[in-house]
C-alpha cells in the first residue's frame, strides 16, 4: 500500500468493480477538491456502482471543503444516470474531529432536496466495508 501523508489516492479495483478513495491527514482545499473532482470524472466516464472511501487516517474536513461538497460534488453525483444503484462504504476517521466533519457532511447530504434513498454505510475497517460492498 502506498504511504501517504496529507494526500489522497484513487484506485479502481476492476476485478471487484470498486472505486477506492483513500484520504490521509488534512487536505488543503485544492487537494480535497481535486480528489473529489477526479472521483466525479471517473464516475461520469463509466458506470462504477461501488465506492469505498477510506478515511480511517484522515483529519478534519474544513468547512470550506464541506460547503464545496454541497455546492459542487453532491449535485454532479446526483446526476449520475445510475445513481439509484450506487453504493458507498465509508471507513470512518479514528479521530473525533474527522468524525464530527463526517457527521456534518452527512447532515448536508441528508438535507439535500434532490437526495433519494441511496445506500451508504459506515464501517470501522476496510475489510468490513469491502464485504458489505461486494454483497450489494
């Protein structure tokens, strides 16, 4: 596994059909937005129905990045023609600040008027997240 510090890695596991997004440390707005723009580009280029987000080593997500998700990421994600079949497994951050950031993002997502009932779930480790995704 690649060693990261204050960075991200995006890998498509073609044999499993899973887009793996790994975030480590604190990402600046430029890096955070580049990460999620890259994810959207991949999701728009070809149908990928499963995404695993490993935030186990991430830190706080700035309010600027949270607002960017709501204004830019969520609307594009919701426009995916296969969105209703899209599944997301998140490995939650171990630190309290990362957990609070995720709770804030989930609140923004839940309050989005375009949001439909999609499946997303949180896990304590990558293995459990993969098992859930592969069973979807």
